[in-house]
C-alpha cells in the first residue's frame, strides 16, 4: 500500500513537470527601435516580439495584472570611463483582464485601451509608438550618442503567490535584451 502511494506521488510530479516543460517559456524580444525627430524633441518607436506561456495567459485571464517597465537611455560614449548618461526614461504599462466587461485592459500612462482577445492586447503591447524621451536642447550637435531600449515584466508587482519559486519562475522572467543603436540625431 505504501509503495502504491509513492508511485502515485511520483506520477503526479512527473505529469506536473512534463506539462510545465511542454507549456513553453515566455519570451520578450526587441525587433527594432528608432528615434524620431519632432519639432521640439525626440520620440521612440519600437517593435517587440512578445509571447506568453500558458501559465501567464491563464493568470491574466483569471484577473492578475501584469506590469511592464519600458526603459530608454541616451548616453554619450566615453573612451576611458563609463558612458555619460544624458537621459534615462522609464514608463509603465499594465495589462489586465476585467471580468465584468470581459475585456482586456492595456494602460499606458493616461491612455487606456480595451480588447476582446488577449492576442489583440499583446499585439498592441508589442508596438511602442511616439514615446516622448527627450528635448532637442538636451543634446549637442556633432556629439556621438548611444541609445538603449529594453522592456521587462515588473516581477515585484506580481502577487506574492506568483513570485514564489514553486510556480515556475522561468515563466515570469520576461526581460528583453538591451537593444542598442547609434542614433543619427540632427539630420
């Protein structure tokens, strides 16, 4: 009888871990980013490739809010020291499901959009358009600059039940790579 319970326990663990492996990991990758000059300043446009695992999709559909952080940095490279940070901008975006209206909510600052399906909300989340980052007066003509863009899931704002190691920590590590480029300012 004791052997039967051990085998049953082992099979349950095997099924649990095999479904976690088959579910796949989430991914967040920056495809492209560019600075666009406006009359007084610059904005960033970026395109990302975002894929949620089944665990994240299920958590969102159950009402958990996902908070993302978008970071942009403009720096002046130095030869023998750390780069000189000119501008660092951080913006917050949240994605949640409103059960009463049966809609997904995507909130960027003061702007809120609603979607009927999660994939529509993720498609909109993956397009960053007209994100104001700095004024033209903050940069000098003729100086070289380096721009960096990244996006990540703010794991600190997840509920404590999802922050634990037992829930599949790889699913909740959504961090894009640091996308760096040399912008052509003052065209």
